[in-house]
C-alpha cells in the first residue's frame, strides 16, 4: 500500500544555483552536502523513498528535510 504523495518542493533559480554550488564545493561538510542533495532531488519531483535509496539514508530523514525546507521558506 502506498502512502501519501510528498509535498511539492520548488526552487527558484537562485536557490537552485546556491544548492548546486554547495553540493559541489570541496570544503562543504558532508552532512550539509547530503541535505543539499536531498533538497535538489526533491525539487526534481523524486519521491522520498527513491531519494532515500539513492542517497542511502532513512525515508524519515528525507521527509524531515523536505518539511524543514518548506517551512523555512
């Protein structure tokens, strides 16, 4: 049985560029880069379980960061 669809997450051009730069910068702490990858994948429309599998994290982690990103805007 499938759960509810994750909330749509959109990024403006500035946010997209900043997150991509953050993820690719060599000096970025890995936890921060991982969060950036989660948000970028979510913005592409990827569901939480697929993001979790791709990044080898728990689905709850992806769900939390998606919600945090949405609430911080």
